[in-house]
C-alpha cells in the first residue's frame, strides 16, 4: 500500500465517519474537520466562523477552552462525552432541543482531537427515565412518612390522618376548618403555585404534584412533595373535594448534592448552567400555560469583555466573571435563577415578576456590576454591562420568541451606548 493510497483511505474515512471529527492546536485553531463536524459547528458559530473550535462554542460551551488549558498531562483525554446544550427553548414546532456530546483528546503539546455527536434523543429519554426513577424510588426509599388529608374547594381542611400530626406537628382536630395554605407555611416567593392554583389544575387535569420547602409547627423546614387529587362530587355536592398527600423527603446527602451541582452549575462561576436554565424555562412555560402567571427574562452582556481578556489575560477575565456572578446572585429574589449562557452573556429568570419589576431588578444588577473593582498588575479594572428584559406575556408563551425579543433589546441597549438597561421608546399618540 502506498502512502498516497493510505492518505486517500484516511480522507475517505474522515468524510464517511458518522460523527464529527476535528483536529486543532492548543489554542483551538482548526486544521482539519469532516463534514459532520461542519454541520454541527456552522449554525453555532455564526459570524464568528468555524476557524477556531473554542470560539465556535464560546456562547454554548465556554468551559471547553478552560478545560483544555487546565489539562496538565502531556497527552490524555480532556473530556469524554461532555454535553453541550445548544437550545434554550423546546425548539421549533416542539422539536427536541439539540444536545451535542463532545470528547476532547490531547495528542501532544500543541495538538487536540475532538469528536462531536448529536445525542438529543438519548438525553430526552434519559430525562424521562430519571423522572420515573426518582418518583418510584421515593415510593420505597428515602421518604420519612406520608400524611393524608381532605380539603374543600376553598382549601379548608375537612379531615386529616394521624400521620399529618407526626409530619407537621399540628393536631388534625386543631386545624379542621382552617385553610391548608394558612396552616402549612410554604416558601412561595417565586415560581411555585399557590394552593388555589394547584386546585384549579387538579380540577382540570385530575391531579397536580409540587415540591418545595415547607415548615412544621415548631418552625423546622423540610422538603415536602405535595400531591393534590380531585375527587368526584358526591351526593348533592356541586363541587369536588380534594385529597392531599404530603411526603416528607429527606434532604440529599453530600455526594448527591455534588452531582447536582455538577449537572446544574457552570464549572467556572457557579451560576446555573445553560442546561439547568433551559429546564427551568420549560417548567415556567408550563406554569404560564396553566395559570398565566407572569414570567420575565433578563439578559445581560458584559461590555467590551474581549478587550479584558486580550489586555489582561483569561485568568483576569475568569475572575471578573466570578465576581459578576457573586454580585448578581446576591440581588435575586428567592426563586430567581442566574445563569451563564455563554462567554460573558448571562440570563436571569424571574417567575411571577412582570416587566416593570424585572426592569427594577435589571437596574440593580447594572449598578452592582458597574461598582465592581478587580485588582490587576497595572492597577484596578472596572466593567459595565448592557441589559434587556422581556416577559412571556409579550410573546404569547413562546420561549423562542421571548429569547429573541430579549436579545433584540440587548442589541439595542449596546447600540445606544452600553452600560444601560433597554427602555422602549414611548409610543407617539
């Protein structure tokens, strides 16, 4: 076999390979890639082009660059099947959000090989199985007890079993006739549904399940799953009564919490990652469809951040991203979610916040970022951010349209001079 024929066979293999293959140097500059890799990268890179692997993924997997730079061994596997969640929303026409699996191998001091494959359907199936496993596992393990009670359509407790007293600390006779929402103090400052909203869904769909922190009579907080089931009206009753099951679920142990953080948090900043943000938005979209509760999205982009990396280096840029996350997270309401969407772009999900309330939060975030000071060898460094808000009511419940509207307004804020929150021009009457 000649060298020429060997090269031809190698090229045929690369082009026929059913997964994306990319060869690049240590900085991400691409030397070779096959058509499958091009199909994956082109839609993501946009105007940035596909000449550099890390730049192409800057807005979807900024951690790839850091992972490669932090890998100290001369050769070896940098990551194996690292999942990159491409879409925030559920996709067009209800399509499955696209998820790529990326494996990155260091072949030498200046040589990397990457593989890309589409695992969207696999991830969808895993999520379904995980939900089922979680539900059935808690039925047989890890549940401290059940409490059962009956409530009227207006939420008043008609009857409760003895387990209710053991779980909550309230005697059934003492709470009979009282509203369940008044008896059980639950953290509901954000996205969780109120009792009357849960009952409305149960009437329409037969049942509703919700979980969150709840408080016992002695003030102790515990994680509780609440299942509300609508019962058929009996005798001459016009309205149904409801059965409520309360399950006391122990807090996750340290090992499980570590796994949870790994799956839901950005590796660098500790903010929510793109995947977790996507799932949270999908849940809020479902709540919006059920009870039309207000949901707002704030997007922010650090101004001239590329100049920070170019002038002071990526370590300083990373420090700045962490400081921004810390400052912004401290200003969020309890149910707010602060996420790193890619590079220097962040998103804030605000359940039950209307447009004006979201604008107020956005302005506080802008002020907090502008007040940050990072020490650098040449002195101090300051940064500003541009922000924009959009509400799910404006897009008739479409997450895709919500993201597009927020991005459009963010661009307008930058075009207007940066370091500002987008404010729509008043309509001329």
